[in-house]
C-alpha cells in the first residue's frame, strides 16, 4: 500500500511516499520527474517511517544532523540502482562529478564506463531527494548542473551542508 504525507521544509513543500515499511519517494512539489497520481495514495502522516523522516529532515535543515537512517526502497533499473547506491556514499559537504560517478560504476560493469549523460539521467531520476543526495553531483568544472528540484535548491542544500 502506498502511504504519503506532505512535509514543509525551508526549501518548499515535499511529498513523501512509503511503500510497505520503507521510504520509496521524496520529491519537492512540482519538481521534474515527480510521479503522477499522488492524489490516489493514502494519506498517513503518522506512519512510523514518515514520522522518522519528518524528524530527520528537521534535524538536517536545522544543521544538527547530516545523516539519514531510514529503510529505503527506491524503484529503478539496475543501472539507476547502482548510481543511487553510489550517491549514498558521497559524504555530506562533499561533491563528485558525473564523470567520476561513471568511472566508479564502471567497476561494477566489467569496466564499461557509461557516459556522463547516462549517469546524469540516473541521478536526475533519483526518487528520494535529499536522503539519496543527488544534489552532491556537479559538472566536470564544478558547476551546478542538473537538479530536478531546481538549481536554487541544489545550491541551498550544498550551502547548508558546508555551513
């Protein structure tokens, strides 16, 4: 069963999705690639995962915690799942490039290095914003590129993490 709630954050309202007992989605309202059909999901702001998520997001935005400890269940292709696993290994306050992620994932793919654009597509379709930190990926020259929630939010998240 899909359970959902809306969460107010300093960067705008978000929609969270729990499937079973794990977080399956977290999107800014109106962000690119957010799923359709949210209105059909059962509202349940008291589900234990959603309660924990709200608490951990509040601590994150308050600057008192940079880690999330939640059961996650993102849905994607094997390639996307590999990229999202790598995203979870990027420490708070640090960034990596799309090219660096491509080289890292190549070690899991018999040395086949995907294009930075393919990595960017997987990063952009990350269904669990902030918790799976796709905002920590930057262009080859360090520029802020490609955040489905908007570049202003990406900049704010990176600034929050380095403060």
